[in-house]
């Protein structure tokens, strides 16, 4: 009979946050830093196996199920569902396939010096790294090269009629500000997601290219790389969003920058979150020194992030410094401090007014914020 093993792992992360608006609150650094994960591997013989994943996430400040997203404060509460990852996979020497809700090839690779925490400088965040109703095909690695194809069917309306919130239906979690959806429309294909991911990893060099698409057009590309020089690891990445995206609390519309058409024609309401077409570039370095690891990252954007804005007031620069100190093999102290700088626009009184980014993914206002905390993994 086939043999199976079950492993239990997890992370507990807790600390104090002080954001750019000088609000103080408590909780984990980012959503997936507090989790309890069950992993199953069933050996089928001849190099094949079946895997299963069940991951429960929680808020370390309250003990409540769910978590705050990377763009929100830890005090904001629950995320999509209690079980944030539920997946089954089949693997053999010819490749693998995985289905369910899980962190995909866009989310698992270490191509950002600060991952996607609110205080980090990740150019593309975790916008596409974990989706529901997902399938991923991955090829075997050949001389360092490997490819993955990701597809996800939109949840909105089909499984969450009328934009009803609930397990797997929370706006901004299943599909972030950069993934198209329309809670009132629900047209087939509007919410679907696909991506081709190419990886290269050989020795100290690692590269990833991703073509990120909707059903109707190429939406974005991402090119990232790392170089491990031994004494330091260097990071570079560029995220290129091709089209303007506007979102309200319950509806979204996507405008094609190429032809100016509206994909989700039933858009209504005021815009609350959204990013203009832009290129976002991140440079970073991490340096291990004994029990310490020091980090530095800088993110820049080539133009305004606000849709329809061209005065430079929402052109954001973000710089973060950070450090970890290993108290033991599994316990570490953590510190991250970011500085957000928006541009200026002329005001009516002949002065200059500093702008505010239109998306929490890049910091809401100019200023600095920090996190200091402790983490234990098991």
C-alpha cells in the first residue's frame, strides 16, 4: 500500500507597528507570518507522489481566525478564510500539477529583499501569488530552467452572488487591487487569471520572468533576479503594469491603456483603490553577519500611481531598512523601518502640496513607519 506522512509546521509572529500616520497597533508583520500548516505526502512509487496542504491563519494580536492583508494594519482583522491554503498536488518525474487555493510560482520564490509586508519595498507585492480556484502545471527542472503555467477562475458572482462577502469572497484578498474583478457584473472570463512563469536557478544566480494576463489582454510583466555573492545577496526586480485599474468598494473596472475600452462596463461608484499603468523597480541587498542579517531596499515608480494623475503628486519612492537577530535556530527578533515619499503638486495658493498615494500597497502618505517584533517557527 502507498505510504503517507503528515507534517505539522507553523509560525507565530507578534510585534508593535507604528505607521506613517503615527498610529500604533499590535500584531503580526504580515498575513502569512502567523499560521498552522498541515502537509501530507503519499508515496505512490516510481518517483510519484500526491501532496496535500491545509493552512490555518490567525491574528496573533487577538487569536481570531484570518489575518490582515499586506497592505493593512494588523488590527484590521480577518482575511479571506480560516483555511487560507487548501491544495492537492500530483508529482512525478515528468512534472507536477496542483489545484486549489495555494501560494503559486509567483509567490514562493525569494525575489524581494522584504517579501510583501506593509513596510517592505516589493515592487509587485503578492498581488498574484495566491488565488482561489487555481491550477498550476510545473515542468521538471532542466539545467536550472523550469517553467510553470498558472490559471485561476474568478470567484466573484459565480460563487459569491451579488458581491456577498464570506469565505473566499472578500474583496482585496482573493483578487488584489491589481487583479480585475467586478462584483456586480460576474461576466464569464472577466475575473479569470493566467500567467506563464519562467525560472532559472543555477549556482549563485536566480532569475524569474512572468507574463501576467487576463482573458482579454496582457496585463503585466515581472522580471526579477538575485545574485548571492556569499557575503551579501543582491536583489533587482521590475514590475510593469500595462493598464490603468480603478476599483471601488464593491465594483471594479479595468481600462485598457492601449485602446481605452472598459472591460467591466457596469462600473459604478467612486474610486477608492487603484493604480495607473506604471513600472515599479526594486533594488535590495541583504548582508548576514553572524547572528544578524541586515537588509536594505528601495522602490521607485516611473510615473504617478494615481489613475488620471500626471502632476507627480502620487509618484512614490519607498526606502526600507531592516534587521533580524537570531536568538536561536527558530526564534528571531525583527525590525523594519520604511520611509515613504510622494511627489508634490502645485496648490491654489502658489505653494506645493505633497500628494498621497492612491493605494495602501505603496504607503498611504509621505512619512515613516516601523515594525519591531519577535517570531518563532516550528
